[in-house]
């Protein structure tokens, strides 16, 4: 029978992340909205800077957590 557990399986987490991130991206790609505030901006550079900042943040967070465990 079905038991109610609070822990989700790994596949359930992947599906949830897909719905939260992937579906809105697919909808925007499909609709192709005309967004005037993106004109003149280099979105690939903005994405690269965002990814770089996220990477640096993760490295700093990981360093802080590993140092704290000692």
C-alpha cells in the first residue's frame, strides 16, 4: 500500500525542478514575446556574468561550510 513519507525520491525532485525552471523557459520560447526592454542588451554576457557570480558564491559557501566542520 501507499505510505505517506515526507522524503521525496530523487526522480520527484528532478520532475519538480523541471516544472519550476524548464516549463517557463519552454513557454517563453514557444510564445516568443516581444520584450522591448531586452533590446540593446547582450543577454549572453549577462548570463555569463550571472553564472560566474553563482559559481563564486557556491565556492565561497562550500569553503565556509567545510572550514566550519573542522
